[in-house]
C-alpha cells in the first residue's frame, strides 16, 4: 500500500487551498458488494466481494467541482482451473482524484469530469504464484441526476471510461524450485464503469457494472531448479457487478 501513502497527502494538499476559498463541501461513506470474475488463459477466479469506501466532493460557486474517493474490497474466490479447483484470497485498494463541471438543464444536472485513478490488488491462490496487480488510469465520465422539486427521489446515472497508462502484474512464485519473481508490463485496453439508481435525502442506492481488460504481456525469464523458462501473461478480463449504498454528510 506504499502508493496509498502518496495519494492521501496529495489529496489533502489538493483540497486545502480550494476549500479555503469558500463553496460547498460534501462527503459520504458507502458499502458495496458484488460478484467478481477474473479471467485469464489458465482459468478464472470468481466469487463475492465486500467493501467500504468514502467520497469527498467540493463544489465551487462557478459550478466547477473537485473530488476524490478511496475504497477497499476483499473476498474469498473460487479458482476454476483446467484440472484444478481451489480457493483464492482477494484484496484491493482503489482511489481516484477528479475535476468536472456542473450543467443545469431544466430539472436535470449533468456533470462531465476527468480524473486519474489508481488500483492495486492482490490475488493469493492455492497454486504456483501469488499475483500483485498495479493499475493507473486516465478517466473521463459523466454523472446525471434528475432533481425534480415534486419528489424527494432523484434518479441518477453514471458512466466512466478508464484507460490504463500503467498496468503491471508481479508474480511471486511459491512452488519449490523457482529462483526469482517477475513483473509483467501488460497491454493496455479501455475499461468502463456504469451505474444507475436513485438518491433519497442523505441516501443513495445504485447498481453497477465495472469491466477492465488487459492485453497479453511482454515475455520474461524465470529460473526453476536453475533452468530458464519463458513466461508471459496471455491477458486478463475482470468484471464486477453489484450494489452500492451510500450515506452523505
């Protein structure tokens, strides 16, 4: 979690001068859960994940806003391999900083935004290698909310596109005979996140779908019992579908 220690002070420095100028500061905390699937050429890991997170959003008088979020999810996954069935432990950290602009159209509020995201996750399977993934992404998205004065229930819709500029996997071999670990540079591919639901007073309820694909990696050399072997990752597809319940302060 070394990069988390870098991100959090950066977020603090980002908000201090902005908040000092006045405006509206909002924060929320949320619980999310969903069914996770991670597919590689060798097989897939799948199962339920559970997590918590927090958001902070600052709205200026000129309709420009700045925000950040931080979350973590964990779960015990079922690994489905060609000739093997075992369990994998999964844990991640996910964060983003972003900025955007609010546009009022009749009773609707449309908010385009851009940002930078970071995600790091660990997959510890009952097999040859533990996996540490690190992903940095450029993000662009749009939030939509219908603010009808006649109702306290406001429909919401969110869309986010994510393109990696850093995508790495580190394998820690646990089988006997391996002499070194390897880090792969993965091929980049566009990911996305969509969500829909409604807000009611301080609460917000959403269903979401998050998808990311990484193309095959470069080739690396590992040594097993002193003999070199060429290894690579043939690609990765990850998806998470679930619900998100938040409370704003």
